[in-house]
């Protein structure tokens, strides 16, 4: 894994999102948030990390993939994502973004 440090003028959320895109280990992210941003409260760090758009995209994709592999209906994946969309303060996905994400896992049975 390559070392990662915050960029100049990068907010804590921007840093977490960039780290999530690079698949940086959560412990490493926590350490950097503490060292560079003086965030020490585990609850605040968790809230921040739950606002990361890349985290949620991967979470939704993994869930949709699991449903797809089990032969579930596309509706189940769409409904799950729509229910969770924005629930933790993260940027909400549009209906089209949700549809595209679900479609990206494969050709669903009809």
C-alpha cells in the first residue's frame, strides 16, 4: 500500500473519500484523521466516515452483487439502496445513479 497524507486545504471528508477510493485501511485513515485533523472522538470519526460517497457506493455495489448472485430480483437491490440512500448524511444518489449502480453488477433475471 502506498503512503497517504492529506493534501493542502483538503477537508477531513475529502481526505476520507480519497482514501476510500484508494482502498486505504480504516485504521490508517483513523490515524491520519487524528494526527492531521486532531479528530480523536471515535463517534465523530465514524460519522465522518459514514458520509463518504465512495464507501456507500462500494457498500451498495457489494449488496447488489450478493443479491444478484443469490438470484434475487433487481427490485430487492433497488429498494434496499433507495431505503438507505442518504440515511447517514452522505450525498444522496439520484434514481438514475441507483439504477446504473444496480445494473452494473450484471444482467438481472426478469
